[in-house]
């Protein structure tokens, strides 16, 4: 068994988390109202817009962070694998 397997599994879990955030964001964004409601008497539509926008901002923040971590971890993992293959002469 390769010593890289746990790291590849960890990378796969990170990639799955990124994909899950993408799907979750699409589900939340499906309920988004793109129209601007300026004179909403009850304020319910406006407050719902604000709530959805805040939720999307949080998802975007975590999505960007997790995507960068996953990409850097994957590049480092590939770099270590290539270096080890080059050193061992395979």
C-alpha cells in the first residue's frame, strides 16, 4: 500500500466538501429574489433578501477558503509525489 493513500483520501474529502458547498449554494440561491424591493410595506420581502444575501456571503467565504486549501493541498501532494518518483528513479 502506498504511503500517499491517507493524503489522497484527505484531499478527496476536501474536494467533496467543496462540491457539497457548491450544491448547497445553488440550493440557497434558488430562493433568492433578484428584484430590488424599495417600498415594501411589511418589510418581509426585504428582510428575506437580506437573510439570503448574508447566507450566500457566508457560503461564498467558506467556499473560497476551502477551494484554496484544497487546491494548494493537491498541488503540494502532486509535487511531493513527483519529487519522490524523480528521486527514486521510477
